[in-house]
């Protein structure tokens, strides 16, 4: 009886853990795409390498776009910042855009998004 209870508890923990870390189909799709600037690496590899505490979220924007947000900590100009990367995705068309970047809630420029992608590509190599 004790063994049966133990096995049931283990199965419950394993099932809960896999449910907690399950990604939406849209996040899975984005994670397996590549940036044009760094075609040899998937997005997940670059993001998870650069942001060890990355949290992936997805949903619909107020404008009706499907977005994937990635939040994580990083260093910027010698300071720790909380970064938000936002992607608009369209898996049916096979396209995604890195359309927003924020550090501590402050929007960053398109040039900064490009520089971040370059830095992530260099850091993984």
C-alpha cells in the first residue's frame, strides 16, 4: 500500500511539472525559428543562453495580433535590467517579427533590437 501511494505521488509530481512548463503551440513554433542574422541557431537557443531566467508567455494583443513575450534579466551598460522581448507571430505564413524591446519598462529603439540579436548570436558562439 505504501509503495502504491509513493508511486501515485511521484506520478502526480511528474504530471504537474510537465504541465507547469508546457508551452503553447505558438511559443513552440517561435522557439524553433531562426533570426536572419543568426540562421544557425534556433530562437530558443539564443534566448535561453542570453537570458537564463527567460519566461515565455503568449496571447492576443489588443490590436488582434498573436504575440509572444519573453521576460528575463540581463546586463546593459554594466547594470542589471529586466528585459521584455515581444514578438508578433504568424505561423501559418511562417513569419515572425521582433517588434518590441523594453529594459525596466522603457521602450528601446529598433537599432537596439538589432544590436541585441547580434549580441545574442555572438554570445552563443
